């Protein structure tokens, strides 16, 4: 596991709305402030960067493949953000319903009028009733927000809730041989950023190798764990109880 730092997202510079910290991780209040700026800048999915939308659609198509393998109908998405992947899934499948959870209130408003998606603002599992049944669950790029201890607790809570099939999408993959390069880059950022010689970076989260992901999923109670998609920075892992 290595630390990740970031200075902007969706073309929004973090320093324009927050005092960036390279020690305190981006928390809910950071995301709340970010999304406020986001909705000032963008009015609909059509305004977003075309390459980013295409990338999200690639991920949505991979999730659809998994949904169709077992003809899953009832899906839980944890940490849906603006809901672009969830929207693509329900628009490109039949009879699939998604319950989508997101901690930052109101950020999934662009998909709010889609009858096949039920949005819940809050944290998993607290925001859900205890007795709901889902055929499958996925989490798309929220893994980076957890340190190893928090990540294990989160994954265990997914198993304890009764989810039998979990698809993890990680967009912060790195390779073991990149470790030294990442450490040097992070060191340079931490020296130059406070003295204004480098765009101020926010401690964004953690990146993990494919092996680290598999290991932590198994440690958290998943029995069968397999990588189903891999690109330079993205990893999709299927984990079964
Ligand atoms: C990089 S975004 C990904 C959003 C969306 N899944 C996507 O792929 O576009 C990370 C999201 O994770 C959410 N998040 C942060 N901590 C979380 C947690 N503990 N549980 C669920 N979601 C979380 C943030 O509010 C943010 O919307």
C-alpha cells in the first residue's frame, strides 16, 4: 500500500475551495465541499469530460458482464458518487434495480429521477435496513479512501451483511516495481508543496497492488477471489463468499 496525493479532480483545483492537507485525508467534509464546486461547474452528465465518461462506461460494461453471468436483478452499489456507472447499467440491462449508497448528500441528484435506482444518502451498512437481499454488490473507486484497518472493517461489513458476490473496482492500482518511483514522487511533493513550488496536493488516499487487494479481500472473509479485468491503473476483482 502506498499513499496517494491529488491536487484536482474533474478540472477543479482543490486549493480553490479547501486548504489542502498532505497529512489529513480527504474526508466527508472535503467531498461535500468538492461536490458543491462540481455542481457549480457542471449541469449534467453531458458537460463532463468525454474521455472520463467513456472510461466510466468501460467499467459499467464490465460490471454488466458480471450481472448477466448470474442474471442478477437486485444490485447494491456502495459509494456511487454522481451515479454515472449506475445510470449506464440500468439503461443497458433489463429488469435490473440498483440501490445506490453515497455519503455526500444530494450528489446523486442527476440520477434521482431514474425509477430503477434507489438512492440512499449515508454510509453502508447503517443506511440500509438489516433484512434486504441483494444478488450482487459493487464498489467503484472508494477503496482508496480506506487505510488497511478501515478497509478490512468495511469489507467484513459487506460479508456480514450477507452479500455473497462483491465486485471491487479499484482505479488506484499500482505495481510493486513502481514503489520506489511513487515514494520519491511523494517525497518531492511533500517538500515542494508547503513552500509553494509545487501545486498544493491533498492526501487523497491509498493505492494497492493486485496482490494486496486479493490478500485483504480473503482476510476479510471472501473465499473465492479472482481478477476479472485489469488495465494500467484499473482492477476489477470478483469476490465470492
Ligand atoms: C472517486 S469517487 C467515486 C464515485 C463513483 N463510485 C464513481 O465511480 O464515479 C469516491 C466516492 O466515495 C465516496 N466515499 C468516501 N468514503 C466512503 C465510504 N466510507 N463509504 C462509501 N463511499 C465513500 C465519496 O463521497 C465519493 O463520492
